[in-house]
């Protein structure tokens, strides 16, 4: 849809520029015909074709009328005079305001001598004048078609580039998925085989192996669920089911689900949330997924003794809502920050050590965009936080 609007704006803009060029050229041709070509034709050729040519000052319009008048008379000359005379009288009654009456039946009066040098020469001059008069339109049409062709080629090239980039990211994502699944599957397979072969005789160690199998299995299940969610929201048929909800209450409910986890990790949570109701059109399930992903991200990367600030700001005049999740943890590098909301951008070491998948933020960003907002990273360190993820709805 965006590409169509951009193409429409581009074509309208170029069309107006081409139209302006045609108008300027037509004004120039009009002046050239009126003040130089027409006087020369009247003085040196004259006759029924050019003697009274453009005395009314109609410029190139005179050429168009003369050309089409001659064409009309040529076809009328093919019919009997009885049928032609009333038609000519009708035409002359409509054109007498433009050309004098004696100009009238040019072709009809000269049809017997049309092939003589005078008539043929005059006809050639009229055709050349007509082509000269319509030259700006022909040039404008060719220029506009050329511009359309170039823009179409540019869009095709851009689409191919985007497709190649999409393929590159897809292949990278598949490679990362395979890597993230292979690591826990290798552990599960090795531990399960050891238990099956009776290699583990110590009961305590058996329990450790079984716990590891369960943990890794849950990890794979979580990863596949996130991947399914990522693919689902990116599919063409996916739609949000929006209702008017109190977004303050939705935020509080999601924070409450994680509060015990933050306490257990020794992370101090500071809330700066309005008490008033703020009704907003949201898909509560999907928007709660955004909040859960951001809270999970904070839980995974914030350490003991660090602080998490959750702030909700409502700018009533601009009807803009901001939900901020700021922490006092480590700053994010420039290289990662530039692609943070793309899938699997964190790097293998980070995913393995902290349990992240690199999909949570990407999913959150997509859902926020579908709500007409944006998810941004604020790296402007303050006394309250080092970095922050901010949901902006407007």
C-alpha cells in the first residue's frame, strides 16, 4: 500500500512537471505562429488556405481546425454533392466564428485540382504545421512514458533487492534456529542415551540428568512457540482483534505476573504509573504479549541489585501514550542496537548464556506497529536508567 501511494505521488508530480513544460512550449509555439509563421504564410502564399489565416489570433488552434477541416472535406469529397452540401453548410455555420466564410469549402472547391502543386504544397505545409503544433504533446507523452519506465525499473530493482535481503535474513534465521535447537537437542539426546544404556547408576546424578532433559525440552518448546508466534503475526491473514480496554489496568496485570520473579532475582522495580483510566483500542492478548516479552527481556538481562523503572505517560493534548521500561544494566552496543528488533540479532553467546532467542523483541516490535505505534530503544542514559525500551502509541 505504501509503495502504491509513493508511486502515485511520484507520477502525479512528474505529470504536473511535464504538463507545465507542454504549456510553456505551446505558449512559445503560439507566439511564433502568430507573430512570424502566420504573417509569412499570408504574405507569400495566401490563397484559400492562408489568406485569412489566424486573423482572430487563435494561434495553434487555427492549425488544428484547418488540419481537421481539410481531413473532413477530404472524406466528404468522396460522397455525391447532394449529400455533401448540407453537411458543409452545417460545418461552416459552426466554424464561421473562427474562419471567414470564403475560407469555407477549400477541399470541396479544389477537389478536381487537388493534386496540382499549389494544393499539394499547401497540404504539406498544413501537415507540417500540425506536427509542429502537437510536438510538445508528443514529446511530453514520450518523456512521461520514459519516466514511468525508469520508475518501474527502479521499483522492480528495489523489490528484487528487498527480496534478496529477505532471503538472506530468512536463511540467517533458519541457521540460527537450527543452532538454537541443536544445542539443547544434543544435550537431551546425550543424557537420554546415557540413561537408557544404564551408564548413570547414581540416583542423584540421574535426577540431575532428568532435570536437564526437562529444562532443555522446555527451552526447545519455548523457542518453537516463539517461532510460531513470529511466523503467525508476519503472515498475510493475521489480524488484530481490537477492543477498547483500560491500558493502565492491562499494564498492571502483566507487571503483577512478573513481580515475584523480579524479587527473586533481586531486581528493584519502581512503578511510575497513572491512577486514571486510559481507554485505548488494543488487542489485549497480543498487547499483553508485547508487555510480557519486554518484561522477560528485562528479567533476563537485568542483574541482582539493579533497578527497573516502568513508567506510563499520557500526553492528553497530543493523544500520545508512552510506556517505558528502563533499567540500570549494561548499555547496548551500537552494532546490536541498529538491528535489535530484527530476529536473531543478539549473537550465539548471548543467547546461550542468558537464554534469549532474539525473537521476543522482534515480535513485540511487529505487534506494536500493528497497533499503529512504534517500539524504540532509548540509549540516553539518565540518573533513572541506562537504557530503556519505549512503546509509543498515538
